């Protein structure tokens, strides 16, 4: 292959890796903007949306230049389908974030209902975090929490690098397993975490539960979709397809609930909130549709260009498949193993030794010999996750 062809493949690989990372980052930031109602985070999401538009354009040009044969064109067509789906995820994330500008939806999200939560915390001068870099702290592997953004004075630092040194009075926006939030909050603020309890009398319980479930499933689907391509697993791809149908039904159910609630509402502010809830739900369903488009390449057995696999290796997050072989964890729950807090790896799914699938397993899920876990998280947590689960 000529050096010019090598350069084209490298460009496609780099653009794909960046598109995957940005689409997932945007989804995290978009829900963070809604949960924290932060207009500055909204602005960053919209900036990233513009970046995604430019990346998709560059990828189209690079793909056309890179097709040297009919087979190349077929394989690159699969890449373009995935890239287009990633761009749709970013557009939907932008739409979700925009709702935070005009409407306060925080009362419709209960931390206990979310698989992954978001916390907003100020770093205390006497915190163990002060003066240390994110790379030194390894917060994802130590606490399971990932710092999405840092506000220092009037300046925001998004997707902070590992060499970013935390300072007293930095405001951190971090996401991770809800059970990890109290410990992370105390580590940063040196205070106990007191979750804000909102009266269920002030919200519509069914609507609250449904929108939380849609958020959880849409995020799960994105992770599973990339996993299905990474491992060329039709089983996972078929589950993404089933979840997409479930999301369609949930959107319809939520729409009926909102319309029913709106009929009895006399408060204009509450009516605006219900309208915004529908907006978030529709955008979450678009994310689900885009995830299905990614998995569809596996279902239709579209042969993927090698450059796509290479792009996944360049991603900020890795997708990992590990079989439980370590006798020390046999019969223990995910809570007892503390996999997420020790490694930062989030368990997307478990394929039991009997061949059944468990998606978004809760902390009470018991690990058995021969179970296979699909995990997503920081590259530095990979070795520890393998050690805990496989004993190697």
C-alpha cells in the first residue's frame, strides 16, 4: 500500500475515533446540562455538535478518496453508516441540552432511578484532590467517577486531560454509578453527600420513572451497539434491536402520560416542563434509533473495513469482554466485587454460562463461573478488571 493510501486510512481512523468519543461525551454532557441546569455546559454541547458536523464531512471526503476497489467501497459504506449514526446521536444530544436553557427539569429526575448519576461539587482547600493531576488521582479506577468538566473561576475545562491539576475551589461535574457519588463528593468537598429529596407530590411519578428509564436505556444502547460491532456479535446486535422497539413503545407510553397530565394542568410553568419532557424523550428515542443503525451493520453482516477496528483502539474508552474465571469472585454480587468503583469499568451486559443475557445488571447481580461480562470504561482500568474477574 502506498504512503498516500496509508495516510488516507490514518485520517479515517482518527476521525472515526474522535466521532465515537465526541458522540458519547456529548450524551453525558447533555444529560448533565439538564440534571444540573447549566447553560455553559449547554454551550459546550452545541460547540461539539458543530465539530461533529465538520468531522462527518471530512470523513465522507476521506472515504471517497480511500475507496480503491469495489470491496473497499462496500466496507467503507459500513463505516459511513456508523459515522452517520454517531452524528445523529450528537444532534439528539444537542436537542436534549437545549431544554436546560429555558426549562428546569431537575424535579423530573430522581438520582435513585438513574443507572449513572451526575454530581456537581466544589473542591475544598483541604481536599486530597488539591494539587494533584487527574492522571495521578485515577479517579475513574479509584471511585468509578469520571470528571466531565472543571469550572475554574470563570473558565470551563471540558474533557480535561490527565495532566490537568486540580485546584482548591474548582467546581467539578462528574458522572458515574449513583452508588459512587457520596464517596466522590466527600473526597472532593470533605463534606457528607446529602441527596436532594424532592417531594413526589410535586412531580408526576410515572412520568419521572419513564423518562429516567429512557435515559438509562438510550445510554445502554449506544454502548451495546459499539460492543456488537467491536465483537461482531449478532446476539448483542439483536438485543439492541429489541431495545429499540422497547424505546418506541416507551416513547408512546410517555407521550400518553404527558398528554393526560397536561389536560389537568393550569400552571403555565408546569405545562412548559411537560412539553420539554416530551422533547427530551423524543431525542432519547432518536439516540436509540441511531444505536440500532450502528448494530444493524452486524445484523446485515456488512464487512467492516479494518480501519474501523483500529479506530476503536484509539478511542478514549475501551470496550472489554471478560469471562469470569477467578474463583475468588464466584457467587459474589457486583456490589461485593466493587468492579465499577475499583476499575471505572461500567458493566453493560452479562452473558451467563447458560447463554442468557442480563443487560444493565444491578448491584445485586451474582457472578457465576463462566459468565462473560461486556464492560466499557477507561483504558487504565482494563488490566485491573481482567485481574478481578479472570484472575490474570
